[in-house]
């Protein structure tokens, strides 16, 4: 099995190293990841600047390709350029991200956007994130990634669909199981903290707080809170089909 | 009516000027837009850097606020900081973008992401794009934006839903009408053109070509080709509900 790995925390992130080590047991791994951290880049791609690819060495061994671009760029350049004349990957995994990618944050996530790009290309794909920013223990998530990799290659998802996986940051024996979930809808109250720089010019830092955590057990965030692994099937067709007929009834004319 | 405008081509883009001029007839306009071009930034937000806001003057008059961030940043900072103690906008319009935002490109679009952010906040919102990169004539699109603004404020969409509008680049009398459409699914064949810089270092430019144009008249791109204005209702819940039950049947365990 040929496995393509990427992430949005950058090629030197510990979560990617943990993932690479784990999945090396079941396949041949190629790593193509951003040279620097690319969190919250959404589904950005680089059109106005050229992309460069550098060999990235870790512990004196070739580890992967570092790209001066976004996670989506990495998947594109891996598939269409770096692996162009080589056997195509059987699977794309993006992660293991430091921090959950659940609820509304799914749309800002570079980790998820890389898996989206995999699904666009037609590769079985999943994104995997660890629900913490402090004291990460990637062991359970890495082990689960191996298990899921084998399942996803055996049982194909419909075209254009991939999995967004979020793992609670607890030892494996404290994980209660796996839930198939939906993207939560909890809103954020955003705050921009105004500050002055040493030259007395104003600037803002974005912070935000979730309005409420949803209680439905099928919501991704709720599953994590209850120490379940949350798996949400995701697609990139943003059309809201349920309102098409009523919109037609509006009879909008030019 | 209080109208918030933004875009992804940058605050000095002609499409934004045309939109601002047109909608000034029906409301009080506030412009908060990226200081520089931010195309294909997807739904990126700026977390690692501070945001700055500058007054932007055009023809010796205050035109709007220029933000060193993405379109999504602009909507957030407008709503949560710049307009914090003022009456909230009744409507958000993002555009008029130079170039269509249809099919798979919808997910890369900064223009669309700004309208997504409006929908998240709970504002009636639409994105509007002109389907050309050359010889743009914004007149018909700007006139239609005014009409749609009045409709969208009168007939609310369900929570979390907004409209992605694409207008063919022809004079108004050549537009055949308005179609309520869905996001096209045509794939791209991507190509990375390798080049050498003057220092003999390799770099790549991303280019791409659509595999086929879909023939279903309800597809956004097809509507444009047939000189219709395409309106696709969009939401930001990426969950693929149709596969949830079958995924549960997989009985994935840790």
C-alpha cells in the first residue's frame, strides 16, 4: 500500500512524525508537507507565487518533501508533479493535527483541506486531529490511523467523500469507542483584542469562544468530550440542495 | 439599509468600486476589504499575526477600511470590532469578483468565504462574481446586486445559507435570465510547470484545465455558458449526511 502523508502544522511537526512512524508498518510512505506551519489557511492554494520543493532531512535521513505552500498545494504538487511518473498513492492521510478540527472550525482547517484535495483527486482520504493544544499524546491517534487506513482502502467511500477524524487526547484504554458524527453548528463569539505596538500603532488579535457546546451525542465536539473518536464524513459540494426549490419559487429576474 | 461590502481582489479593485457605487443607491455602505489581492485564499483566517486596519482613501474621499488579512478576516473584524458599537449590517455582499467562482473553484474562493463568514454571523449574505478575467463590464452585475440585495433582505434564507452568484460578462440585454443552480463537479487536470530561476533553482507554477464542462442546465458553469446568471445556495455544513448510516454499518472500533 502506497500512502501519501501531509499536514498543516508543517513537515517538522511531531504529529506528522508519529503518523509516519505508525503507518510505515503497513505501507510505503511519501511525505509532502508545508515547510512551515499553515494552520487556519482554509482551502487556500498558491496561484500568484511559484512553489518550491525541498528535501527535508530528519535524524540524518530523508524524511519527505517540504513545500513553500499550503496543505492543498502539497497534495496537488505531490500527485500531479512529484509522483507524476510513479505509482499513484492508494491513500492520503492528513495529520495528526495538534488541535481538533470540529464544528465550524472544519471550514478553516488546512488539515481538512488537504484531505478534501485528496477526495477531489479521487484518493481514499482522511484527516486526523488530536483534540488538544497541550501535552499531546499521539499514540492512540497514530494506532487508530493505521486501523482506519486498512479499513478505508478495503471499503471505498462514495466519490468525493472523505473522513474527518478527531481523537480525544487520552490513553487508548480511556477511549470509549468510535462515533460516526456530524459537523457541529455551535457559533463563536469572536473578540478582537486591540493593542498598541511600540510605535503606538493599533493592531488586533483575534480570539473567540464557543457560544455553547451542543448536547446531541452525534455532534463531533460532543463525541470528543465524551472520550469517543469522532468520524464525520465530509464532501466538498457546498450546495444547499434543500433550499433550491424554494429559491426557484422566488422567481428572481434580472 | 446598512450594507457591509468586502471582496478578495483587494480594496482598490474596480469590481468593488462598481458594487459600492451601485448599492449606495439603496443603503448606507461600509467597506472593509483586504489591503491587497487575496484570491484563492480559501476560508483562511489570520491567527498567528496581528491584524491592522487602515483608512483607505479614493479620489480624495474616505472609501473604506483596508485590512492586512483575508476576506474572512475582514468580515470578522468588521462585525466584531469596527462596527461593534454601531448598528449591525442588514446585509453582506462580497465582490464583484473578477473571475467566476463556480464548480470546484467555489471551495478555493476568498469571495465565497467572506459570504460564508457573513452567514456564520447570521447576516443575509451573498457573493457575486463576474465570469471573466479580461475586459470586465461590471454594469449588469452591479445592477443585479442591487436588485438581489433588496430581495434577500425581504425574503430571508434559512440560517447558515447564503447565495453564490455568478454573472456572465455580457451587456444586460444579452443575459437570458436567472437560474438557481448547483455547484458543478467537473474535475481539473492539474499541471505544475517546472522552471528554473536565474540561480538555476527549480520552481513550479500551478496551472489546470477542466476535464469536461457538464451539460446539465442546473450546473453553475453551464448556466454561465448559456448567458444566465447562476445563483447557487451554499451552506457551510460539510457533513455528507447520505453516507452516515452506511458508515455506521462499518462498525469501526478502536
